[in-house]
C-alpha cells in the first residue's frame, strides 16, 4: 500500500490503477466499532484487489446542533485510528479543523483531510502541507472543481506535492446537495488524484430538527457515476448499524452492504479504464 500511495503522485501513474477506497465510520465512537469496520473492510478490499485507507474522524467540529456528539477525546480517538492502521496494515486518515491540529494529528495518521468548509483556509492548508503528510482537500460545497487549483497551489507552494482532491457535491438551495460530475475531470486536470465522496454528497443539511438528513439508497448511483467519469478513488462512510451511529447515520452505508457494492464497482472500473 505504501508503494501505491507513492505511485499516486508520480506522473499520474494512478491512471492505470484500480480505484482506491477511503472508508470507515464517520467518527470514532468506540474501539469495538473502529476495529470491526477496519477488519471487515480490509478483508473485502484484499479479496477484490482494492487499495484501502481507513478513515474515521477523531472529532466532529462541524455539527448542526450544540447537543450533537463531537468525540471521545482527541488523543484517545487518534490512538484508536492508529491502532486500526497498525493492526490491519492500513494507511489511515482523519480530518483536522485548525492549523494547530496538523502537527498534533500527523504522528497518528498518514493522510490529513481538510474538511470542505475549510478548503480555502490558507493557514490550515499550509500547516497540513508542512507536516509532509499527504493532504486530502475536500472541495467546498460552494467551490467549483476548477477553482480548487488554488488549494492545490497553496499546498505545493508550502513544499508538499502529495495532494488529493475530493468531490462532495455542491449546495443546492438550503437543504440539499447536487453532484456536478464535471468537477472530477476538472480537478484531475490539476495533476492530482481525485476522490468521490459517495456519502456526504447525499446529505440533506440544515434540517429543522438539527440532524442532517441523507439519501443512502443513492450511494451506488453516485459511486457508479464517479467511476464512469474517471474518479481515482471513492470515499464511503460505513457503519455496522447506521441508525445508531453518533454522526451522519442518515447517509452512511450499512457495513454488510459494502462488499456487494464494491464487487459491482470493480467490474465497472475494468470496463471504463
């Protein structure tokens, strides 16, 4: 997997690779769930030849309601993400929310993820770049794929050329998102691998009840279209029981449905490469 990640950033050699998968529970809830998901997804991906990066947020800083779950504690959660990576031989990722978090999180994870709402925050991008880690920037819901060249440039100017961009939909009205698949080739034109976030792009934010809604039944549709339009990787949050998840349960994929979906997507990838 280390060689795969290195190849991602050398002359766009990722063009001929299978798609890679970033997946895990939205937020670290417990050691049991972290290890259960990492174990299951790593076995599925190994069988299908899909490079796998484990993802779980050590803290959720962007929540609709003040009463929403934010985490079990930064260090404790980061330790669990690192344990999952070490136990199953996986690279790991989690998101950071402020420039001072970059140096704190970097020793625990392999890829620093920049949340979509923060993709224009220069000090955050530079701090992430200066750790020397791979930086995955999620495209803001208010930004075009073409304009993400500025985020890439900020990271490269800081001396880091290991950049991933992730599409996650654009705001449509107050309570919905739409995916413009033109963004995938536009962002790939910046010379970076591009990921499709198949779960957050189906969110319905700003609900009156204070909990974000979603359309998980469309995850397969979003993923298939992303593969067909050239996405290099897929981002899918998954949980054994989304109905009881402490964050983003309305748009996560149930864990036992992941294998069947990936089997279809692997076949599609072979057809379109």
